[in-house]
C-alpha cells in the first residue's frame, strides 16, 4: 500500500495497492495513482521531492518483503521524502 499519509489516508482514503514484488513501473504507477501526487511536485514554495528516491524506497521495501516471507507487514510512518533522498522518521 502506498499513500501520502495523514489525512490523505485517514479521511480521503487516498492509497493504492500492489502485490510484491514490485517492478519499477509498479512503483511509478503507484505514485501517479494517488490523488495527492501533485504535493510531491512542490507547492506553495516547497521544492519537489526526489521521486527517484521514493521509487527506490518502494522497490527496496518490496524486495525486503519478498526476501523475508516471515515479515507480513511494515509500517513506515512517516517516510520523509526530501529534495534529495528520503529517510524514515526516527523518534529518539
């Protein structure tokens, strides 16, 4: 499942699904399918996010799940996608 998180998931149910393993085309389509995708392009003076890093994160997560069948789900909330790269939010 991929979505922009927050109210986009909880209220608007703005998510998309695929079955692992994902291809690059799957990851690209997932990003394009969410209604809030324009937020990733940068709005109100915010820079666009690194879509290639987001695609790579989705592909890496897919590979993790395929290579570790004992893992049934992973919740990364939030995944911060920056202008260059992305990182999971870490609480310290």
